[in-house]
């Protein structure tokens, strides 16, 4: 065979061509490449001790407890977003209606200023003492911060101290949240079998939108049941006070968890020294060693969270203050979108396991660029169905960004620095671009008078997201960096061991042919 023919044959085999063993050919390309790399390094096929089997009861508890934390966090965000106008009147009564809304959103955004500090504090701690202990701590802090908002007196009672105390409570929430999402995604990803990581991790954001939907539903019921004066006097406090009991339940569940298998297990010999060295280093060393992954993380988080906070944080106020609709109709419209996301999100997570994370992100980002303006034009339209369709369009795109995120982002970093790296990349992006979205968008609409500014903002996020996907490695079904392959049963472990034997023999044969 000629040299060119030999090269074409080798390329065909590398793609899983006709000469590839059957068990190996069934593996996705990115999985074959990663397993081949590990087999070459170990110079042997996998044995039973090289593959981690996850026990289903532990997996269910890990996913459930992590999702509950997100549920509680976003219950608060949903409540705050829906009550932004009311909170503005309670704590900033002397300002104009527009200034009250902006001041309320500024307090909302202030929590995101301290969020990176929480990530800087809790991230390294989670990599050293464990994910479970840190997640229990963040649960306590979130519950205390949210409950405190419900008991802070208004401006009419204690004057300027009222918005100051509100700000402090939001900063406690922000600091705890800096360690919450990065830790929860790390924890669930490290517990999940590789083949189902997208599906299982999507339950984390399922909890996110269930929490938001519950918070928004509660505010909607209160708005319908109480008069405006009652809501302004005491009704707005009820949702925040509920955070206390929710926090106790969440803390109990998290204290019952065992540490993640990836954190407990011994790192493989090749990556152990590198990972331990990184864990001892300062954040500037993590940035220097993983700057490419951090940029990808920031781009994906920007895409997800600009969309997220636009829909969940700004859209209720956009409808009441810009489109002059009743708070009840605005609340119900966004609630429909949240419920639609709850229905979709785990199906999209499962889809990302099958087709890959990159296609899901890419198609949704491109659709965002094309559909953002039509979606807001529908939301602005009169009648019942056009606004519902517009919100459902945005909700569908948001579900496509949310579903794969909890599986994609932790997979960018090795085990020993995963929590700390997520603390940098995720929280920086959320603070700079996500939490500021309601504030910036409200200010842009006020300054320009253009009520399509939110759509243009989303289009810009879509462009950045689409560019980011070009540099995103495909991690669907691939073992996490620095961790053993994870499977959901002993039968699956046997299949992987068999495939590794065939792959190792195939790799040796191919490498031998290249040398000759």
C-alpha cells in the first residue's frame, strides 16, 4: 500500500472505520480518544480497580440534595425579581418609580459583586476539605441571608438603615452563592456515570427553575389574594420567611451525603503530581495553567446567565414598567416560561449525552441571534397567545443553555482544582454579565427609549456564545479529567473493560504500524 493510502487507512481507523473492533466502534469519538490516551499512558487495559461503579442510592441522594440547594437559591431570586417594584417602594420610597426599580435591581446586582469573593473563599476550601462540607455551609448562609430580608424593617421605620441592611443581607446571599453553584455542579458531575452526566446534572438546573417557578407562583398568588397596600405593608415578606424551613430541610439532606467518589478516590499517577501542585498554588497559577478553559467557561456562563437573568430577573419588570401590563398577567406569563423549562430541561440534558454538548450549545446560540428580536416583538404584541409564544421561545433557548451547563463546565477542569477553577470562571462571568443584566437592560431602555434593547443584548450574548463553542472540547460521555471512568452498574463496568481491551490491542497495532 502506498504512503498516502496508508495514511488514509490510519485516519479511517482513528475515526472508528471498518477495521475498528465492534466494541470500540460503539464508543463516541471523543471517548475513544480519551480512553486511548489513558491506555497508552498506563500501558495496559482497564481492570476492575480502574473503573468506579456509582451506587444508585448515593447517586440519587447527591443529585436530590444538590438540586434542593439550587431550588432554594432560585426561589429567592424568583421572589426578588417578581417583587422588585414592591421592594423599591419599601426601601427607596423617595425615588421616582423608574429610580426605585433601578435601585432595587442595583441591590440585586450588589450580591453579584461579592459572589467572586465567595468563589475565591469556598473554591479552594472545597478542593481541600471536600465538596460536601462546603455545600452544607453555603446552604446555612443562603437560608440566613434570605430569611433576613424578610425581617428587615422598611425605610419608613428605620430610615437609611433599611436599604443598608437589605444590601448586607443580599451580600451574605451573594457570598454563599459564590460557593454554591460551582460546588453543586462539581459534586453532581463527580457522582454521575460518564454516559449519563448530562441527564443527571440537568436535574441541578431542574431544581433551579422549580425554585424560581415556586417563588414566582407564590408571589403571583399573593398579588391576586392581597391588596396593593397589604402587599406593600407585609405581604412581600412572606416568601422570604419561608426560606428558613427550606434551609433546615436542605441542610439535613446535605449533612447526610457522602463525599463525591472523584474526590475520595486516588488520582491516577500521571495527573496526581500536577493536580496536587495546582491545588497548593495561588489563583494566579490556576489562571496561568488553565486560562483557555477559564475563557471557555466564562463564555458559556455569559451565554447562559445573560439569557437566564433576562428572562427570570428582568422580564417581569419589563412587562409592568415598560409595557405597562398588570403585575398579575406579567407574573403568569413568565411563570408559563419557567414551567416550560422544567418540562424540557432533563430531556435536553439526555439529548446532550447522545449528540454531544457542542451541538446543543451551537444550535441554541445561533437560534438566539436569529430569534431574539422576533421573540420580544411577540412579547410586546397585544392579545394572549403572541406574548406566550414569545416567552416560550426564550424559555426554550434558555433550557438549551441550562441543561448541559452543569455537566459541561466541571468537565473543563481536573479534579484537584475543579471547585476553585469554577469559583473563578463561573462567578466572574455571572457577576460581570449575568447579575447585572436586569440593571443594565433597565438602564438602556430608560436611556434610549428603545424597548427592543433586551433583544439586542441577547443577540450579543448569542454571538459570544457561538464563538465560544468553537473552542469547547466535546466532553459528552468522557471521563472527568483526573478521575477514573464512572459507570452506573457492574455490567456497564464489564462492557467498558472489554472495550478497553479491544481498544488497547487496536492502539498497539496502529502505533506499531505507524512506527514501521
